[in-house]
C-alpha cells in the first residue's frame, strides 16, 4: 500500500495517523502537536504512552513526544515545559511520496499566549515517517519586532522492555548537569549508560548519535540544532507521585530528549529549528 495520512480519533482527541512504507505507522495529535505512537515495520511500538495519560488538555499528555516551548522544565518563570503542550494546533502541510508520509502542525501567538509570555511567534512541528525512522522537527519564527529568548525540547518517551536492562551509548566524555545531585556538573566516563535508580541529567554539546540497546532491539537517536541531550527516568518513588503514571510505568520507559536548555536569543524576523531522528537499527 502507498503511504497515506488519515484523520482519526485517538483516546477521544483529534489526531492524524500516518501510514508509511512496509506497514510503518505513526500518530500525531492536534493537542500539543504531540507524536503519540510510532510503530516501524517490525510491529513493535517504540514510544511509551502512559496507561493513565490524561487527554482533556488540562495537563500535558504523559508519553509520546511532548513539545517543550518556550521554557524547558522549571528553568524560568513560565509553567513547567512552557505552554504549547496543552494548546490546540492547526493542521498545516501534509503530503506523501512513495517512501514517506509527512505532516506539519502550526501554532501562532495570540492574546492567551501573550498573557503568559509577551512575544509574537509562529511555531511548526513536522513529523516525517519513513520505513525505519521518524524525523521530528520543531521550528519557531520570531514574528515580533524585538528579540526574545527561549529554551525548548522534544521530550521523547521511548518504550523499553525493562529499563534496568537497557544501555545507552554515545554520551561518554560529555559533561552533564545532574538534577538529582543538586545540579552538580560531572563528566560521563562510562561507554554504556545503565539506569539503576532515578536519573535526570542534561548532557551538553552532544553532536554524535546515541544508541539505545533494548533487549533484541536497538534504536539510533540523533539530534540536530538541539545542543543538549536529557536522560530521565523517575524510578519507583517519583513515579508513585505522578497521578498520570501507573505504578510500574517507570520500568517501561526512558526519556532521551533533544533539548536546548540554555537560552537561545532569536532576533526579530528570524527562525530557529531543532530536530530529532529516531531510527531502528
């Protein structure tokens, strides 16, 4: 079958299902322009979506790939991870070819956003599905008359069989800020990172790809434009305090996020983009 795009209802919200080569599929929602599912030709879901995720827009959907903008985490005065995760986006471009399906959602500043963050902007989130990979690109344009600063991330929740049994390559030799250890900056010395407890780290200036080894599956993770990689898992106790996570949800996920955690200054009329590519290997 040729690649296609169709509107669907996903957990009660409007979404699009992209069908690509060799049976690959992906789902992206209008709410938050959030990628919620990616199934490559092997039929195995690669994104984690919490069984207790909330889809009414009151909070961000727990799982998939939330878009964080114009603030990452709590590094500023805005709501945690900004405000675009709970906004309704509008459909922009959509097209298919022999070997891909692509869709773009758009969001512009309005009176409601300016009450929170007084800047004019236009944002686009693009998802391209191929047989063995997805490319997710976030682009923001400063449509106002003065520069503004922002931080951002594609907060990817990757599905794993058992987080205690995975390993993550590609971060050795990079400095990281450890939120669990009061922001202490250290250098990663091990070749394969394993998760044995709660982890919340920002790795800086990462240019090479990472490889997530998850049982018999491996996933290549590549950022572009985003200078940082965030690795997060709440582990048992923190997970228990999250109302939209099941008790064992921590075991089935690892966030490996493409992020810009230091403020980016965007001049009036200019645009910035960052991308994350996930590919089966």
